C-alpha cells in the first residue's frame, strides 16, 4: 500500500503517461468501454476515464484501487510501481 501511495503522488509526465497507457491497455484487455469502466469503478463519469487515459488527470489512491479492481489488475501495476505484477 505504501508503494501505491508513493506512486500515486508522483506527478512527472512519465508516471502520468505510464498510468494512462496501462489504464487504456487494461480496459481494452477487459473488453470494456470507458462508460462500462466508469460504471464498474464508479460512480465516475466516462469523461473522467477519458481524462485519465489521455493523461489530463490522475486519480487518487482510492479511485486507483477501484479502477484496478474493476479491471482485474493490481493497483500497483496500474500505478506503475516497479516490479509489480499485473
């Protein structure tokens, strides 16, 4: 959990783009639309998912955990923690 919190606080462009790429990849692998993911991890509006995937916004720890659960991946992997398994 501490690694996740540290990763969530990183604000560099590489971390945001890594999170965005992983979120989009995990959503595609799950066969979900942005709207479906928003409902599963919600309540989140689908445009918020779009902002996450485009790197315009970054979720906090709680929302990262909800997204990861909905996508069946670990929050650490989604956040870009080194050595974390999917």
